[in-house]
C-alpha cells in the first residue's frame, strides 16, 4: 500500500521546486534581453547623443555660418533663414532639415552669443532630461570634451 501512495505522489501533476526555479530563471533571462530593446535609449545614450550634436552637427553648422558671414549667428534660427541685405555671403540653410535640431529629450537646443561660459564665442547646450536651464543635467559646449 505504501508503494501506491509514493507512486501517486510522483505523478500528481505538481511542479517541483527545481522546475519552478528553472522557469523563473528562463523568464528572467528573456526579460533581461527583451526589455532594454523596447524601453528606449538609456540616459547615458541620450547624453552621448546630445554631446555629439553639440560638438558635431550643430557646431559644424555654426562654424560654416561664421566662415560665410564673418561672425557667429545671433540666434540658431539664423542658420535657417537668409539675413536680408547681407544674404550675399549667406550660403545656408546650414541644416539639412527646415527645422532646428532637437535634443534627445525632444527639446530645442539653447544658444547664446556671446556666450556666458565662452565669452569669445558662443554657448550651446541641452537642458537635459528636466528641460530646465542651469541645472546639473545640462549638457553644454563649455564642459563637453
């Protein structure tokens, strides 16, 4: 009779602890691979993208404007529109799109000429995730390597 009880318990259809742990480990591994792929760019990736815009594409557009016009633009919008009577030297628009580029958080880049941090040239910065200028998450050309 004891043999029948043991036999019945082995085939009761319940999962063992080892099986449950293995399934949980498998689900954890799949989640670790899939979730980052669909959760969007990380903060670190966004900061890197903003630094790249500031030291790359936008800087190049500003430098091209200065080479053509002899001075830095007063606003970033000047990179999109001819300046009227001085248009002879203007060879823009200096961006491929008809709009100013936005930072990785969807906010416009801020520009100041002459710059507070770079008085001989300009300041260009992203307000970062909080979209507030002057906070610790700002990314600007005065502290971008």
